[in-house]
């Protein structure tokens, strides 16, 4: 049997911010911005809950992310319908790769041992009435189609 885990992180998707630097005496200290750290902590919480008592996967894995961005309240009814139907695509921040990086890093040691195990990525960013990110991680080569 193939192992698969899926979970959803609700709320507006956030990208992983670049590390910040500060000078302390003669040394430069690197740190992660608090907003990024908080979002990654939230991802970890949902990932741990989804994994239950299972240990992190040690095999190659496939990662699927479905990023649902909220439709701005200022959009007209017609434009909202275009967003929902997929006619209008999300071309605003956060960048898809930054959201992906936040999830990949946050799931290290929880869903898989290290994100270097990810061999396939399928990621989409769409408008939705409900913001969030749907995640599916499965052992590589295990998705069966009918």
C-alpha cells in the first residue's frame, strides 16, 4: 500500500521571505522574518496533525500544492465570476515558487526527512472564495489513474 498524506492550511497563502541580516558587534547574524516563521509554524502544525503517529517518509516523494488566493473585495461581480471560472488568472503576489518553498521547508522532518526527496512537483495558483493551500504528498510513482 502506498503512503499518502494530505492537509489544508487555511488563510491567505504567504511566500517565504528572504533571510534578513543584522550586524551584532563585529558579526553578521542571519534570521528569518517573523511573518515567515509564523506561517511555517502553522504549516508544521497541520502537517504533524495529518501525519499522526507516522514517521517521515524516507522514499522519493511527489508534492502537489493547490494555492487558493482570495478574490479582492473590490472586484465587480463579473470579474469575480471570471476569477472563479478560471478566465482570470492570479498574477499577483505571493509568487508561486515562494509559497512552494515555505511548504517544502516547513514539512522537512515531519512529512519527509528532507525536501531533497521531492522528485515531482505539481503546483497551481488560482482564485477562490476561500483562501488556503491544499497539500498532497505521496510516495513517488504511486498515483493510479482509472
